[in-house]
C-alpha cells in the first residue's frame, strides 16, 4: 500500500453469538476514536448470523469504510493455552477435547504467543469469517482470550504477588491467575446465577491454595459494583475491586473501558 492510499485507521471487530462490538483506531496516535456495541436479543438469535451481521453493516456505515488494518476477534469459551514445549500443530483438536465438546468437522487454529512461550488453541466462528471475507477480502483474526491473557501478563511485570482476574461476558467468564508475567491458570466457565459465579471462583482459589482473606481479585468485562455477581464475590473475598482503568487515555467512560478491555487493547 502506497502512502497516498493509507487511511491511518485500524478497525477491530469482536464477535460472539450474542452480538458484536467494534472499535476504530487512529494508528498515528494509537488511540481508539470510535466504539460501538451491538447486542442480538433472544428474538433475533433465531435468525442466521450472517443476516444479523448484514443488518449491523447497514446501520453502521463506519464498518464499510476503508482501513489499513482489519482485525477480527473471536469471543467464545472454546479455547485453551498450551505451552510451546508441549505443543504440536498436528494435534490441535486433542488440546480442546478435555474442556469442550469437539467434532471431527470442527475447524481448529491457534494464536502463537511467542513472548510467553505458549499457544492459544481455539475454534473460530467459520461462518463469521466467511462473512467478513465477503465484506473485506482479507483481514487478520485471533481469539479474544489471546489479547486478554497477553495484556494481563504484560501488566503483571515485576509483580511477584499472585493475582486473580475474572473477565465477565454474558454467558461465560474467564479466570486468569498471573504472577510476574507467568500464567498460573486460565479457565473458562459457563454460568447463570451469582451462586455459579462465586462457586467457580472459590473452587479455583482452593485448588491454587489462595486464601480468600488474602489474595487480590480484580473484575473486568461486563460487570459493575451494583451487579449481584460483584456483590456475592464481595461477600466472600476480602480484597476485591473492579479493574483500574484510570490510566487509559481515551474519551470513553470507565464502564466502557472495563467492558471492552479486550477490544480496546487489540
């Protein structure tokens, strides 16, 4: 691409079965300038995902603009991290069979996190990728958890204290435990009730011998202090807080920065 063709803008789209969110970045400043979140309600979910996406494109013309870079983030709980030393690209499906139901027809891929000597093996939404091929021709794609874990590991540099992060989505949440750029645990859990939520957190803490009176828990994603999920965690864990986004320099609210942490750091 010649310099006269460059737009100096990047588009990142995070997709899930519940909807999509997208962000436009100014690549000269590195800052996000546009952020939108589109949720598919239960009535709409009976429609084909391609039709729902096409409707979003009609309603948001920014998605059809020209960009220097386009990145698609797949957000689901069909992923797992594998140390490079134990990784074999020929057996991707075998890494996922222990924590999710896999089929012979599934398409498996992985993101290499070379800095941390591990790979994120996952099942992307193939039909969504096909839709974006029709729209853009070419683009990069990765799993949302690759961004999440990499960023949290970056932020843990020189901190020898083990810390637990919980990233909340609509139907599942991820628990990540890090210590000075080492990943101690990553797991994803489906949940419906606040009791489900706290059970998995306390169970994980017990397995890692983390005392609820001592370890630090930070929550990010789609959660606020008034949520029943936050309140029940606050009841059982002494050192709990929402993830601090005060250092993020953009025009979005604290809630938006916390909820769209992955997208804004893609």
